[in-house]
């Protein structure tokens, strides 16, 4: 009788040998060099380092939010086996917000101060779930209820400055 090791499921996110370079003046600056990690489904993961060590550049690169003139991304980034670096931009746009997202550190910059909470949630719901009108409003209320905000219908009419810092801070929907 042979004992086999249980099969480990494939990672949700696999980053292998990620390097990011920026063209600057007469040369190139390497911001990230050879970063590799895997995140399994249901796993909590933290990328930790000193200020300026490349944490934000790594996260922005995984989501392909750094692509511009003079930026080169090298390595492999697989989300559920899909190579994010090889996707056309239009396909990548559907992944962003729908399959992968980023929670920014400062809640004050996460929301547009001149648009209501309901409008901003509605944009995301329309883009990624295709809901409009009353269905969109009910889904937004459900999201606010799920993260524990009081009186979700009233919060839809609020503007970011009318919410506390904790209420503005994005939290995962479980």
C-alpha cells in the first residue's frame, strides 16, 4: 500500500519572477526584481517591506495598472491559470474589479468626493454584473448591508465626506 501525498490545488494567484523596470532619462530603473509568490484560495496573504521596497509597484503590476510608455513587466502572473500579462487590454478590464481588485490604503482617495456612494457602487455593479435601475440599487443596498453599514438605503444618497473613516474603508464582501 502506498501513501500518496494529497494533491494540492492550483494557486488562485501565482506570481513568478516578476520584474518591473521604468525608463528614466538615459537609463532604466529596476523597481522590482524577481518577485515570486503564490496565494491559495481562502488564504490571507501580506506583502511586507520597507517604504520604497516595491510593494505597491508589485501590486499595480499584477493588475497591469502600470503599463505605459517606458515600463516593462517581465515574469508570469497567473490568476486561476489565466496569464494576465498575455490578455488583451479589453479582457483585462473585465478581470479588474470582477476577478481581481485592490483595496487602497487611504479610504479618502478610494471614493470620488463629488459623487454619491450609490452612484459609485452603481457604476461597479453595472460594469461587472450588468445590473441597472432597481436591480442595481437593490444590489448596492445588499453590499452595504453585507459590510455592516447602518441604514444602507440612506447611505446610497450620502457622499464620501458624510461617512466616517471606518465606513469609507473598503472591506471584503464575504
